[in-house]
C-alpha cells in the first residue's frame, strides 16, 4: 500500500519568511480582524471570536460533532486565533482534535472560546514530546463525564491511546471515542492500523453486547481510506459490519472529497454504532472546504479539514 507522505515538508517547524507587507495582506485575505499582523500571540491581543470567517456548517437545530486534525497545533502564532474563529464560524458543538503539540496553546484556545470547555489526553511520547487528542464541547449544550485512555499499553497498534469520553446532550447520552491511528504508507504502518481497528471493534462490540452504552461515536484521524481496496481491508473490522457500524464519512470519500489536503483523500472518519441509528438517521458527514473558503488555511491552520456530522438536536 502506498499513500502520500503524512506530513508536508514544513511540518516539523520550518516557517515561511514573510515580509511585513505580506503579513498585512495575509491578515486581510484571511477575512478577520482578529489577527493583527504585528501582535504577539498572547490572548490579550485577540479581538475575537469572529463568527463570520467562513459559512456555518452547524445550526441551532443540530448537535454538530466534528473530527479535526490540527497538524502539530499550533503551526503558527496565528493558529490559535484562527481555530477559535473557525469553531465559532462553523458553529461546532463538539470537536475531537488531534495533534495538540503545545499544552499552553491548548489552554489559550479554551480561554478564547467562552462557550466551550475541553478535555485533553494525558498521554505523552516522552517527557517533552507529544501529539495529544482533545475534545472541545459547548458547555451550555453538553455535559461531559470522566475521560479514559483506551489501549494505553498497546503501543504497536496505538502510538497514541484513544480518548474515550461519555457525553450527554439533552436526552441523548453517548460515548465518544477519539482516535489518531498510525500514519505512514509502509506495510508495517498499514498492519498497525489494521491491529488498531481490530482492537477498537472488539472493544465496542464487547461493551454493547455486555449491556453497556450502545450509542457510540468513534471518530478521528484513522490515516486510512475507505474507498480503496487496501483501505477497505484495513478498516474491515467495522466497515464490513454494517449491521453494527456506519461510516458517516464514506459517502464523502466515494464522492471524491478530501479531508487530508495533500493526498486529496478522506482519511478522517466519523463512525456511529447501530444504537444511534434512530437519532442520526441517514445523516452523512460533510467536509467544509476551508482551504478554498479562506486564504492560507494550510500554512496557518492544518493540512487536514474538519469532518462534521450533524445530528438532529435531541
């Protein structure tokens, strides 16, 4: 199996050198007053949130749940501000994010989102290195339970443990499981993702069959396709059991949409269990093309796009 490189060449901290004039144009092109080109990245300089940066995807009539890989967050000193503006503009109620690489920036993000709270994974690769999974949620709509790390000892399949969080929104209570599976296009990378999918499916199946919570959303960066023969093989534990699971992102993949910009493929997914069939109905995930709706999205925010599932408000 071959996939394009998981990360662009600048992903490990290489920054473009911009002149002062370019910075001013960039701020204007981004369409927001919230990012002064000469400001420091401190919270005091921010004048947002700007809820008109891009068209909304969510609405007051829906519970809007998204997966969003924020690529070594924050990529730029403007990234925190822009993510705040985008969450507000898209009207997202629950966002499972991946690649949080700076806890201080995460705390700043929550500080600047007055309507949201958040939970961040405690996992680290080492004492100083990490790419954490986090969950951001609207505090007036959603009540969060106790988070838990899943598969924390299974480093072959899960270089980053899955983050499980029970949530209640109105009359709906469900388990949210955020994942960030192994990246890369080698046979070993593919085998590690396949092992993770087997473990995920076994975990959810055991919970449901034992009488536990049967309304579960598994979402995140799976680093795998569902519209190719090799991807379908890796994702088979859930993909081949439609009586139990539904990939809400599959229609977008089959329509040629993209969640990972460099490859033009959908590798970020939202999966719901059969227990949510009545609540979710036939809803499919949508992928807003933020890279087309705002200038410099990829160098300032991420090489991934959010994948959003809107559920009728319970």
